[in-house]
C-alpha cells in the first residue's frame, strides 16, 4: 500500500533545511506521499531509503511514453481502480493497424488518414494516436519498407507487431529514432526483444497468459535494460480481457505485485472491434490496437474516451471571451454566458439555429453552470465588470446593453450599477433564446 505522509516523514532527516525546495520536511513528506515529487529531491537520504520511498510513493502504474515530438503520448501513472475514487489521468492511445502485406501506397494513405483525423467536441480536438504496423509477410525487409512508408508521414507514433525479433530489428533500423512501441516479448524471445528495446530506447510489450508469467517477463526485461514495459495479458475473449485487466489493475494499485505495475496493451482485432475497443477504454488499457474503423465507430470510441478521461471534479471549460455568432455587426445584441462547456455549446447550437446575429460574451466562472456560479459567487457584478474591461466589449459593439441568463436575474441591478450597462434578462431555457432574440429584434 502507499505510504502516508506521516510514515514518509519518519524516514526524513527532519532538519527543515529547505534544500528540497519545501519549507519543512513535513511539507516535503506530504508532497512525496501524493506522488508529486521524487525522493531524490532530499540530498540527505541514503540509497536504501530513496529506493523504499520511491517504490512506495510513485504512482503504482508506471508511466510509459510512446513516440517522440508533439504527437507522442504517455500512458500509465494511474493510482485508482475506479474513476469516481479520484480520476484517470492518461487516456489510452488508439493505434490503427496496417499490414506490411498491403501496398506501400495504401500503408502511407492509412498513416495520413490517422495523422489528419480530428473531431471537434465540446472545445477539444479528439484525435487518433498512431499506426500499428503488423508483420504479416514474415519478411524483415518488407516490414522495414512498410515502417519507412509510415515514417514519411511525420512523427506519428508507431507500434511494431512482429513475432520475429529479426523483423523488429530491420524495422527499428529505419524508424528506431521515433521510439516506437514494440510487441512482444514472450518466454521464447524475451532476451532478444529486451536487447532491442535497450539498444533503441523503445518501450516494450511483454505477453503472457498468466499474472505470474507476466510479472516474471516484466522483471526479466527491465533487468535486461528495457527502458519501459507494457503488459499484454493475451486475452482469448473480451471477457478474458476484462477479468485479467481488472486483476492486474488491482494488484498494481494495491502494490501487491510491483512487477505488474505497468500499463496494459490490448489488440482488439482478434476479439471483435467496437465492443472490445469500448472494453479497453473502460477497463484500463493503455495502448489499444484497432483495425481501420468507420467514422461512426471512431467517433463513439473517442467520445467515450473523452468522457472517461475527463476529471469529474473539473468541468470542461471554454476560454472566456467574445464569440461572434451568425456574422454580427456593431449593433448586434450581447448575450452573457459562462465558460462551462455544456452551457456554451448548448447555447451556441440554439443561437446558430436561430440565425440571429449576436455576440456570445463568455465570462470565467471556473467552469460552473449559470445557476451554480450565481449561487457560489463565481458570477457576480465584479466578474462581469472585469470581463467587460478585459475583453474591450465596449469597443466591439456600438451600444451598452447586455442580455443576462434568466437564472442570473437577481444580479441585474447590481450589474447595471457596477458597469453602467443596461441589463435585459433573457430566458432560463436556452431553447427559448431564438424566440427571445427575434422578439427583441422586432421590438
């Protein structure tokens, strides 16, 4: 189990020297127990204590980074079984498969489609994470040529899947600088695969059907110099994966088996795709290999991933500011709203449908809805006044009238007094905004 702050404190020198960057040893212990710093920050700990604290205070699931550059992604560093206990931090990487038996032009086209795929949802760009290249030919040279074709599409993260270490070595000679994830080390080839992972600095997937064998392979590969490891529990069915993944996460977060404290790998191709992909997102997969999927399936998977890997304690927010809707002019009405994404995009949809030119004036309420922000003091006359000044709203429009949401009606007089703007109270229901604006325009 993770050590508590007081347990960590007992192992510290208690000199309050501040050389760690914290004012007291107790403050350092609290941060260390939360996994926020490394024990090496304290210059007076011996190696044995550092090792003890490191193992007990670091996240139980180790972090692994796949790829290089702006498109690289990190998985792992999770500390709980269930999202409601705290949150999940690093979303799984979804990597689309291509076979080296396909024409090079087709492989390149698949890589380009993955690279350029993007869906805009509630203020976020949802993207795919990389290419999973399978060696189905059995020919190392052909596998290397396919890897080179993927490389022509930029620094898109790669997953290399091959049973023969010779095929991996051929592909790594042309793309090793991109630090691809390589799959997989088994009881038969782990020595060769670990050596390749060490030589190229690549993360390595280890594959076995039992927890004992997975732990043993992970320990052997890391001891041999593999810089990072993922676990493939080799499920035969989707039910197998859910059961094995749950057991592995439980052993990791309770620190009952440190050698199982690694992110998980899932190949959905032999399991059936859509349901297996959803199961992987929901049940702890760190990297998921999928075949090329139709747009609706990808949209569903990316939406599910966004929902699961959004911190439930931090509402999704949009940036405060002035948003023109339907090409407004200087006389168009100004509608006050909050930066809670659901409120913003719901209101925006109704405004666009109404086709009435207007300005959506979004103020910072820390992502709270209108009613919650008013009740909690996050939306008041001072917030509105500062936002008007910060955005130069007066320079954007040629009038001094602002429409506030119906749930903010109690603030109308105070906003007028603080800002000097005339306040009109709009409807409580966003669905009524179109009719309200048409009435106001006609009036």
